[in-house]
C-alpha cells in the first residue's frame, strides 16, 4: 500500500522515533508547528478516525495512555493539544490514523 506512515513503520522511510511497541509508533513530525510536535499512530493501517470501530477500543485506549506518557516525558504534560484531522476537508494529508501531540508554546484557544 502506498502509505507514507506504513513505510515509516516498515523502516522504508526513516523517522525520528520517540516510542515503539508491537501496536504503536510515535515519531517527530517532519514539519513541526510547535517545539513539541509528535505523531502517534497505530501500526495497523486505519485510514482515519472515521474508520475507528468499537472493536478498536483497546488499541485507541492504549494510544491515548501513551500520548499522556509521551507528553509527560517531553515536559509538556501540563499543557498540550491532541489533534486528529479526519478527512481532506479537515486538513488530513496522510490517510493513516494519527494523533498529533502539540505543545511547548502557548496554544491559541481557536480550534478552527
Ligand atoms: P495531517 O495533515 O493531519 O494528515 O498530518 C500529517 C502530518 O504528517 C503533517 O504534520 C506532516 O508534517 C507529517 N509528515 C508527513 N510526512 C512525514 C514524514 N515522513 N515524517 C514525519 N512526519 C511526516
Ligand atoms: Zn498506513
């Protein structure tokens, strides 16, 4: 499959890894919008948040627990944003589910 994040998981494309286990990979965004900008992805290809089903509950819970761990480890545990753009209209450019962890600077209250 022609998916840049699947290629990062397989090692075909290099990445700056922050965390990895059998289900999850976290790596630094290549084009950071804040001092801390990390992407957390499931290793299984899920196209977007719109494709998550109830049977993915354990995986998604694991991802969010890891997001909290990573934010603490990065020193942004007291203030960070988790974003998942879902669909082209919402700005999604890579169609493999990912959660942005953004922090390390003052974040605007605007969500749109
Ligand atoms: P989105 O626009 O929400 O789909 O987010 C995709 C993100 O992936 C963007 O913030 C890109 O900067 C990031 N990105 C794209 N290719 C790479 C790559 N090879 N390594 C790290 N981050 C990437
Ligand atoms: Zn993929």
